[in-house]
């Protein structure tokens, strides 16, 4: 990732895809609040549906489903670890963010590896070819977070929603880097509350 001459942030497509997976997993698999309401982590088949929505399907996901709850449990733990990193960044606790990423890298056994992909082209991955689905996804997300946290000013492109009663996370790939909400819904809630307060109706 870098900044172009226009000031627009240029994200490597592979890295941003893994960051988006991290965001989706944290938001799907960690409890808290979302868009003004309590959020409970789904269970059973609904939890798998949430995982599959967060991470695009590939050949390993069928194996993950067969392996069952253990894989989902591992991904849920990785999501909790990733939330720690997002929350540390939001409060500018850089040492805690770095420590959290190091824990993720260690626990997911992330390591660089070249694998031959479609068309015989070699691709850089950060997990072993025979790793489980949960380990592979976790390692990829951990590495993407490490690249951002270790990359200086772009670390502030990761955040936790600032709307009331919402703690969902986000990655900001916008031109001006001004994102502060997890979604348009939360942004609208804040605007509506501000409007009501100005009219004397309270928030």
C-alpha cells in the first residue's frame, strides 16, 4: 500500500481483500453491539453461514464444513484476537496493536510461501498448502494486518465504528481517509441524532 501523487491511497488488491475478510470475520464472530442493537454471535449452521459470507468459497471450505465446529471455533478465536488489534488501533495504542498482531502471526503459523496458481503462475501465500481452512484464513488475515500495522500512517485506515451503540470494525479505502463508521446505516443514525439535537429534540 502506498499514497499516489493525487493523495489517494493505493491498496494492494490481495492485501485489501484479506483486510476485508478480517473485518467481516470480526463483525460476524464477535459479540457486542451493531447499528444500535446488541449483537450475539450466531451458532450452529447460522455461524457457518456467517463464515461463508465473510470469506469467499474455495476448495477448502467444503473440508472445513466436514470438520465441523472445531474449525468455526478456531476462526471465532482468531476473530476475537483480531478485534483486539482493531480496538488498539482505534485508541492509538500502537504497542498493543503490534503485540496483538504478533500473537495472531504466531497462533496461525503464518509464513510466506510461493504456490503455483491458475495458469502456472506463482503466487505468494502466507499459509501452507495443507493447512486447515481456519488456519489458512487466519494466517492470511494476520499477515495483512501485520503489513498495515507495520506500514506507518496507513494503520489509521483500520478502525472501530464511532456511532453510539456500535462496535463493528472497518477498513477505509476511500480517497480522503475520513471514514468513521462501519456502514452507511450508522452514519445515517448519527446524522439523524445530530439533526434532532439541533432542533431541541434530544439525541
